[in-house]
């Protein structure tokens, strides 16, 4: 690595010697302003995005599905209370919520997952509640009540398995959405903290260099686009396979 000589301390004079355009075996996608390999950081960042998406969707799906089934099964004031809570939750701007939590808790993996769970659970609650309202009218539910099955057993054995496929489709479609939200939060400085190679942070680092060193922001942004499109296509395919009634023409 070249050492800047005496008096040559300007940032601009050093950047050109560290950046690599790419297209070589050593750096296929180039390097950033401190010489870090873009491809390696994208690959590591994919693990971060997948872990964050998986954990947040699992937690939000568990909470939302449980509340939705309970509300749809019992109805009454429980259903009304849940629906008002869902409406309030879905009306809160996600960026505002993220900034408040980051100010209170600091930027971290836990904060990002908390924001995503608070954003996602309402979608699962609303879907589970609607599906439960339909399933509970079936004859086998009435028979289960007659033979003395408990409410918990009816929800666990007879309702949840019949709505599971639709929830899987929703979870798959939300993976891309979660990655976009996580990248946006990281881009704004309210998500994964530096120096972790989150895709949003990588795009943010390269946005001021897009003209002279375009690859720094382009390839992480392209990775986000590619993963989101792939997950959306997978979600559409699963919807066709698991729920033929919703198959698009």
C-alpha cells in the first residue's frame, strides 16, 4: 500500500490510489474508498439481511397470527380491540417510529428487528383474523365444539393448519419488503450501525461518489433489487401452488 508522502495529506489525493474499478480476479466488483472488496461485503451483507428478515418475520408472524386467530375465533370486544390496534399500528410512519426507537435505544440489530416486528405483526393479525372468520363457520368446527374440544385445541388443531399456507405465502412476499425497509433504515442511519456491511449502508457510502466511482453504490443496490424480485417471484409461485384459488390469470 502506498504511503502518502510528507505534506500530501489531502483526502482526494489518497482516494484514487485506494479505489479499484473491478473486473479483475482480485476485485471482481471493485473496492470502496478504503480498499474493501465490494463483492465480499455484498456476500456478507446478504447474511445480515436474511438473518434480520427471518427473525423479524418469525417473531411478527407468531405474534400477529396468534392474536388474529384469537380475535377471529372469539369475536366480540376482543375482535374490535385487535382491529383498532391493527389500524393504529399500520398508520404509524415507519421512519418516524425508527427514529424514535434509535434515539431511545441506539442503532443496533435489536432496534432494527424491534422496528420491523412493530411494522409487520399487524399484517399477519389481519390476515389470520380474516381467514379464521371463514374457517370457524365450517361444520367440523361445530362438531369439535359439540364433542367438547377446548378452544385452544380447536384453534391449534382445526384452524391454524387450514390457514397456514396463506400465512407462508405472506411471509415469503414480505421478505423482499423487509429487506427494502432494513436497507432504507440503514441508508438513513437509523438501521444497522457501521462498520457492518449492510446493503443500505453500502449504498449510502457510495451515493456521493456515484459519478466518479459508480460501482460502490451500484452493486449493493443491484443486489437489493435482485433479491427483492426473486422473493416476489417465489411468493407468487408459492401462492399458485399452495392456494390455487388465488392464482392469477
